[in-house]
C-alpha cells in the first residue's frame, strides 16, 4: 500500500491563509485602537467600518453608522458638495489631506459642529476601492490659535496706543519749545530751539508712521523721508524756488530702533545743508535710500553748494549736528563717509528686519 505525499499546494495553503489572517488581524487592531477616528467607506460613500474613537468623537454607536452614507458625519450646510469631492477622489485615488486650504467640520449626533482635519487613503480590495479616512478633532488647537490671535491683536492695539501717545507727547514738547522761542530775541538761541524742534518732529513723525502702520515691528523709511524732508525744508521758511529737492527712495523697512537714529541723521544732514551750503543763494539737495543687498542699507545726502570746509572732520568737529551724526551712525552699527566738494555723506548700516 502506498501513501500519497501531500502536494506543494496542500502544504503551503495553510501558511498563506494564516499569514493573511494575521495580517488582517493586525490591520483590525491598528484600525480599532488608533488615536484618530477611522472611517472606511466604499466607493459610493457608504460606511463599512468605524473604530472606537469614531464612536467617542461623533457620539454614535457603531451599529448606527454602519451602512449609512458618510455625509451623516458632515454638517448639513456642507453635504451638497461632499459627493462630488468623493467622486473626484475615486477618479484619482492617492493618499492626501482632504480639502487642502479649506476649513473642514464634522457634526456629532447631538448636532454640535467641530473643526477637523481629515487624511484620505485609498485601499484596493477584492470588492473594489475603499476609502479610509483618518479624522482628527482640532478644536483645542483652533481654540489656542484664537487665543494667540487675540493676544497678538491686543499687543498691536497696545503698541499702537504707545506710539500714538509718544507722538502726542513729542508734539507737546515741540509746542512748548515753540512758545518759549517766541519770547527769545537772540537769533542764535532761536536757531538752537528750531534745531531741537526739528529733531523732536523727526521722532514724532516716525512714531506717527508706525501708529498708522499695521506692522509695528518695522517702518517703511522711504515713506518717512517723503514727509520728513519737505517739512524740514519748510521749517526754515526759505523761498520755495531757492531749494530743489531730488529724493529717490526704494522701499526700505527699518526697525523702530533703526528708524529713529536714521531719521535724526537725515535731519542733521539736511539742516547742515540748509544752514551752510548755499549762503544767501539756492541750490539742489539730493537724498537717496536703497538696499545694497539683503544685509545692508545705504543712505546718501548730498548738495551742490560750497562744500564742506577743510577744518570740519566727522570725528572731530565743534558742531553738535555732525557730532550727533557720528554717534548715531555708530549706534546703527554702520559707517559714514564724507566727501567735501561737492558735499556728500554716505551712510551704510546693516539691516535688522
């Protein structure tokens, strides 16, 4: 009597079946115990599987969801568009977040809505395409974001009020100096008062620009100079035809810590030109502002007047204005160079915004 040996097919089939069962069991465990809500639907959008987290998140018993269209978990106001989006996924199935760039919401059994993020994954089965959705409740994250936005808004309001009050206080000081100077007869002392007023107005203008801006961390310094320079020339009450301004400004953003000293430097250099460059005549004043590269700003102030006298040196001068220019340039971490004829001052300093 002979005994038939088991075929290769007979010996391997139990092993394959066992591996398939183990693989299926691992999938079910991962599916069931996932920290995210998991919902599997067929290509028609009918729910076939949900896990325990889905029950907790949406407030349904599992039996209430199986066989239902997945739209039952979508707020009614959004349901009309959902089938079309599902159909587009079926046409081109690939793992991706759902509704990229849009706000997504789920709805609980009790009718309450909550924000969600959803990841979609296609799964090919013998029964056809299935869609596995991983759903995350982002209510806590959204609440934190709202609190951060509220805090930032409060900070912006506070900074705006600070800049507004600083500007108002500087204007009060300017008015007091103006009242005081009206009682002064000495022309030299009057000039000192006017120079001080112009410095105060320069700082007030920068704070005013920041107050009107939506970004309190930086200021478009070109727009500051557009107002500062003509107002400064007008303060000397010169005939309009005497001074021609050539202003060329690129969009250049400075921090408040840079804008104030840079504004004061411009104030001093323009004042110096108006007082000393042209005598009783007139001439041209040129001002340019540009970004040399991603890390350096260049400011040039020049005129076509009599030039800078030989005895005047940037680091050794008896005039307060040029002393301030040197000190403020160092405060900016920059360098300033002077050309005598024609008079030209070139300031370069690193950007900080």
